[in-house]
C-alpha cells in the first residue's frame, strides 16, 4: 500500500533543500515532486522546467495532479494544495512504499520548516471573506445612491425613507466586515513505532552420526571325518549301491532397519514484555570551603619558630608550610574533632606524599603545634 507525504513551504530554498536531502537519503527521483508557483499566479512542477504562456493550462495541470494524488474522496485536500501552489507556495510531495519509509521522509522534511497548511487555509479564508464583504458593501452603496436619486425625483418623503434604508444597509455592511482571528494551540502527541531489534533464524539440517550395535549370529558348519574300521560286512544287499547324502550349512546375518521417530520439538515464538530502564550517571558540583584567617597567625608561628628552631640554621620560610599544614588539617572535615594520636599516621602519609623530600620527623613538632593551635 502506497503512502503519500505532502509538505508546503513559503520559499523555494527550503523546499529545494528538503527535496535534495530526500534524494540524498535514497528516495527515487520519480517518487519526489516539487510543485511551485510564482507571484504572477502561474504554477509548475520541479523536474519539468517548461513554462507555458497559458496560465489556465498550468493551473489545470496542477489541479489534475492533486486530484489524482488524493482521489475523489479528498477533493477538499486537492483544492487546498492547488490553492497553495497558485498563491505562490511550494508543495513537496513524496510517494513511499510503506509507512516506515514515509515516517523517515517526514523526519527529513520537518527539519526544513514546512508551514502549517491548516493555519494558512484559515488566513486565506479570512482574506477571501473580507474581499467578498467589501465588494458587497460597494454594490450596496451604489444601489442605495441610485435609489436615493430616483426617490429625489419622486418626492422628499420617499427620499428620506430611502436614505434611512441606505444608512441601515451601510451599517450592516460595516458589521459584516468584522474579521475573526483564530486562536491556534498546538497539541503534543507522543506515539510509538516498531523498529527491528533483532530476531532468531532457525535452521534444520540432517546430521549423520555413527551408531554401533552388537547382535549374536548363529552359523552351522558341516564336519566330515574318516575312521579306519576292520570288521566283516553284514549281509546287506545294498552295500554296493550308489548313494548320496547332502547336509546344508546355514548362518545368520544382520538385517538393518531404520525408523524415524520425533524426539524433540523446537518451538519458535515471540513474547512481549514491558520493561523500565533506569539511567545512572554522575553529576559534578563544586564545594566552597571558607577558611577563617586569624590576623596574628603569622606572628604567632614566627614567635614559636624563634623560640625553638632559629638556632637550627633553617629559615622561618622552611617551617611556615608545616605550621599552615597542621592548622588546615585540624579544620578539615576529615580530621575535625579528632585527637592527635589518632590522626598522626594519616597526616604523616599525606605530608610525605604531598611534600617529597621533606622529612616528617623534622617538621612533626611544627605541624603538631599548628594542629593544637586550632584545636585548643
């Protein structure tokens, strides 16, 4: 069953871009048609670049095209799109073999901004109503003036009545010029469509498997023995007559018979299930830590350094990072509220990792002094 897609564009550029993308997506040139119009009112179709002088013949051709496209049951739709072409719009049509193909084409065309044909039709209907109203109003006024002139020749009383009737008709014409502006609201419809996700292909083939069976077979063998005998012959008249004796040997041989039996069935079917999928991911956020600085920290630590490490030959700048490290760790969420003995191992590992080459034993006392200044 064929499916038809029709889209209307305001300008040729968008319509041509949509057509080019459809052709690039694999749709045949014979499946896509661009019907175009010009401001002068003539119309034509893309792919047939002929421009005839007879406007009526081209307009009739466009009407016949849409009539054949929609059929007799959709005459209003055929007339609507024919009017769109004659008004200077561009109508892109595509005929697809199945519904998935026409849905794929619709996704492509939607990216190029087609217009809402129903909204355009409402505007056209409003413009035509205004034109018809203005024309009927002019005719009414002309008739009123003519009637008023004739009434003037007949008498003043009749003229006054005619002028009153003309005023009423003018008021009615003015009222009929009121225009209704439609309020349009879009509705979102979420649908579903089936897509190919995979499947099962079942093969049936013949496989030969060697089978070994054992069967007992019986065989007969004839034995002939000769014995030496020395005894007198009994009186027997048939002793010298010719005779013959036959003994037949028999044997059993295997007879193979095959029978086919159904030993298993493979049932192939489809089962429909509903599932809910949860998506897990990570999100990032920033955290801001506010550190309250005490104005006398540097002077305090420098005084401690003068009292304990000034005579070691190292400068205050060597010990200042240790003081700051101890005080900052005491305020951190990881170590806040804990005793020095319980955190010393973790602080040492972090210090040696962050300050390679800086011995823990040398700066341990300064770090602990910074810690105790924040915790005391």
